C-alpha cells in the first residue's frame, strides 16, 4: 500500500511479489475498496506500507485497523519517519530518500522492495520455483509475449 507517488511504487511491489508467490494483493491508494480489501486480510498476512512525505491523516485509521486484525506491518520509509513507523510496524526498513525540491527519489525504496523479494526467494526457493513454473505454463498456454 502506498499513497500519492508511493502508490505507483506499491504497484511495482505487487507485480514483483506476485511473481514469487500466490495471494498477493494491492491496496489501491485511492481507497476505492479498502473495506473489502482489508476484510480479506488476517493474522497470517502482512501489509507492506510504502510511505514518504506527505502522509494522509487517514493512514492512522487504516493502520489501527490493520493492528486489530493482527496483520504484520512492514513499513518502507525514509529515515526521518523511522521512529514513528516503529510504533505501529513489526519491521521498519528505512531508506535514504533524496528530495530535490518537491520530488522524492524512489530508487532506494524500489531497491528495498527488490531486496525483500530476494530474501523471500532465499527462504522459499521451492515455492518460488513452483510459482515460476505455474506462470510459465500459463504464459505458454495463452501464447503471451514474455
């Protein structure tokens, strides 16, 4: 999940992780269907939050609900927000995010998502291999361009 420009980074994360495992969902930063999306999540799930300045006020409500649902919250953020994120997150991955004027550089955030994905592959090589084979079979069956 991400808001504003980080919504696009969250989409990249969804695409990345859905290639490694099943049951990966993307929570739209526009909030069109948050109630349905959050209702599908439970104690065995993790919410990966990508958040940089500026943060919407409703983020607190969403995170409070996630905590009551016993979701594991993993926050990828900049160093300035690390202490606040540690209050509600099981894991905080703080990145150096350069801000040139009004635009944050998301390169380190995307790199952090990739590192988390690599760690997942290292811990679950058999499941990831099966997932890749499943996706390859579907691509071949549908004759999709790779």
